[in-house]
C-alpha cells in the first residue's frame, strides 16, 4: 500500500518556491515521436481518405467495417438491448441537462450606441459539428449527453457523433433520444482527421468537441492550427482533477470517497485536499486506506495518488487563496454554509457546494455540463455551454446625420494609426454630402 501520509504538506511552513512546486500538475510528455505519428496519420487521411481510415480501424481497433456510419436500424434497435434501469437513469439525466442548458440560450442584442448608430449581436448555430466520444473498457455515456444536448439546443443543422468501433448500444440509445441521427465508427487521431478534412464517405465539420487520449488531444491541437481547412475545437482536455476545501467539521469518509472517485479516471489524474484541520487530514488518510482495497480501479488510484497532495493551512480564506492559485477543474466545498463563500472563488471549472453534492453527481445527473477546463485553464476558460455551439455576428448601421457627426473623430483615429484610406472612405462621403447641400442651396 502506498504511504499516503507522506503527501501531507503544511502550507505556512513552505517557501514561495515550494508552494508553487506543490501546485504543479503531472507533466505530460508529448514527445516528438508522438507528434510525428499524429501528423503522419492526419496527412495520410487527408491524402488517402476512406482507404486510410479502413487501414487505421483495422490497425488500432482490430475491426474491418463495410460502412463507417452506424445503420439507422442498429441505432433504433439499441433501445431494446439496454437495461430498463439504464434507460430510466439516462432519461433523468437528459431531462436535467436539457433543463439547465435551455436557460443558456440568450436573446439577440440590439443597442443604440449614439443617436443614429445601431449595433446588434445576432447568434447563429455552427453549421457542422463533430462530437467525439472516447471509449475505454466502458462506454463514456455521460459524454454523449453532455455534448449532444447543447449541440441540439443551439440548433446546429449538421451533427455527427464519432466513437471507436464497435459503438456500444448504450451510446447508440443516447444518440437516438438526443436526436443524433449520424454516428461514425471511428476513434483516435484518424477520427479527428476524418472530421477535420472530410473524405468521400465523411463530411468535414467546422468544429470538433469532446475529450480523448493523448493522441486525440494532439490531433485536435494540430488540426486547429491549420489555416486550410479552418477547423476549431472546444478545448484541449488534460487529466481530470479535483480540489476539496474542508474544515474540522467535514466528513472524512465523504471526502475520501470524492477524492478516490476522481483518481480512478486515469493514471495522470490529480486531487488536492486543502484543509484548516490537521486532524481531519489524518482521518481522510485513514479513510482512503480503508476504501481503496474494495475498489475495482485501485491500481489506477494508487498510481494517480502519487500526483496528489493534502495541504494544511490556518484559515478557510487561505484555502480559497490556494484553490484560486491552482484553478481546479472540480472544486468541492465540504464546509458549512458553503454558498456564502462563492465570492471567494475566482478560478474553477465547476463548483460543488456542501457535503451532499458529490463530484460524481455533476458528472452524470445534476444538469450542469461536465466538459470542463483542466490543467489550470479554468482561470480563463469555462465549462461547455450552448454558446460554444453558436457564433455571434455583429451588425452596425449609421444614418447620414450620425456619420456627419462622428466623421471627424473617425478621421482623427485613422490618421493616428496611419490608415489614410480609412479616413478617405469617410471624407468621400462627407464631401459628397457637402456637394449635395451646396448644390441645393444654390438652386
């Protein structure tokens, strides 16, 4: 058993350098060989299309397919091949996710910024989106819900779901109830290539969503940097992470279970417990040792615990300072009156208030989205929203009078920037108006 106790640190005894080092994430090694392999896959799919995809399906997923798209009959049949309890759970989650995300659809904006000057925002759905759902030993059914529902609410006319073959009946069932009619049997970097470039069988998309392994992440990064085709991505997903703030009144069993739940994602997951109580920290350690032997993924948990820390400090406010420095993907407040502390949170992907809101609930059923910024990116990025599937178009209009009144200011600013033609595009209109006025006055 791993010596968990050695991962306890006393914040106020550390130097600034030690504090910074303590909050570092696991270092992800994306070596040149991996980058080169992904680049080669992308280029092969771009050049050879479907032929390359069939080759990679056989190479990586050991399957030969006649069609990349799952047939409609297979999607329809899936509902009879999954359990009643699964369907009931999915329908509750779908209802909650849809209810929360439907409130994210904002109205268009129309503002008069100056007499005669009108500026607008109008939103339009992204025309074509690809939803990538990874597959390990088990189907990531929750990811299908979290991607499909906001995409449909945004009104994207062309949505395709992409997952490694064979696509499970659970994923196909959720695709059906979410209204996703096209499901592609592809996984890995070659799936991202197919979505980005398109092939004879597969239509290119405008934006790619969804997490994946290091090959998928690298492929998303590389295609997003290309000028042609112009493909955007949601965010780059790093290892999953959680920070918990607790005090002497917190329940160590609950805290330990939340930490362990987060650690079972993969070997690079990371958790932090930040507490004002050394006694609680020791009780949490005891609970972790007690719970680990009964967990299926204990080997992954023991490995990922090496990345994790327990930090003891002197006040709850210092706990929040540490959390804001770390910028966690998931933040759980195992403290009383936790809602009263929201003003102290500056950086976090998703926040869970109180002892009765486990991180697992947010992963599946509360209605909030679980596609979140990792690796400290919550200091600038947000959780996935309906707006990520839309684009904003700005509109402006001016009257003749407003242009006359603002023309001098426009020309001053354009002259300052050395944009001579900008100024002349305004002065041409003003001179024309002056000519018309003079002509009318002389008649």
